[in-house]
């Protein structure tokens, strides 16, 4: 009987111990699970907060993107307008350049024509001046000879009358110059030379007044 009581008591104690240990384990597990739940809740709350922050940042970024896109759209439109204006200005400038080039070409042609006309006028003026100078030289030679002849400077008279003859082989005063060369030689006592020029006057201009006077001079040389 005592043995049975002891067994029952031991069983009761063991049962109590087992229940206590089981309860302890369950409590521990429950606490761990509660702690994990709390941790998960905190983590979830943190994640939710982060998600909210990210969503807010995304909204801000979307807003910025919209602003940038609007600016880009405006800038693109402005660039297109500027490009069109630049192209139009280039076309206008090209047109003006073409007009200026055409005007320059016309001016160059006019300048070339004017230069040709000026050169022609200069050549004509030079020719007239040369002719005038030649006539002046011819007249001066005869007038100088006449002056020397009047002063009885027979040598200079001969030289200048001969110059006139050389420059004017068909001049209107050729006979007079030839006759006076003969006179100048005669005055210098060079009768043969004088006779040569008198004979030339008589031969070339037989009906002239100079030929008549030359004949008289020739008769005087024979005496």
C-alpha cells in the first residue's frame, strides 16, 4: 500500500514537473514569437515608412521630370524657332550677297570700260601733244633759223634751216630754207656749197620766187 502511494506521489510530482517544464517552454516560445512579431511589426513599420519616403521621393522626382520635360519642350521649341530664324537670315544674307556680287560685276565692267576710254583719251591726247610738239619743233627750227639769218649768224642759220629741211622734206618753207642756206654759205665765202643749194632750188622749185632769186645769185657767183 505504501508502495502504491509512493508511486502515485512520484507520478504526480513527475507530472507536475513535466507540466511546469512544458509551460516554461511554451512561455519561452510564446515570448520569442511575440518578440519576433514585435520585431516584424517594427520592421514592417520601418519598411512602410521607407516605402512612403520612397513614394514621396518618386513624386518629387516625377514633378522634377515634368518640369524638366516642360523646359525641354520650351527649349526645343525655342531652338527650332531660332534655327528657322537663322535659316531665314542666311537666305536673306545669301540673297543680298548675290545682289552685291552682281552689282560688283557690273561696276567692274563699267570700270573696265571707263579705263579703256581713259586710256584711249590719253593716247589721243599724247598723239595730239606729240603732233603739236612736232609742229612746234618744226616751226621753232625755221623761226630760229630766221632769227640767226637776220642776225647774220650764218653757221647757226645753216644748221637750223637744215634741221627744218630734215624734219619737213615736203614743208611749205622748204624752198625758202634751201635758198637761205645757199645765201648763208655764200656769205661765209663757200661758193661751191652755196651753188649746190641754189641749183637745188632752181631744179626742184623752178617757178618759185626763191628759184628766181637763186638764179640771180648764181649769176653773181660766176663773176
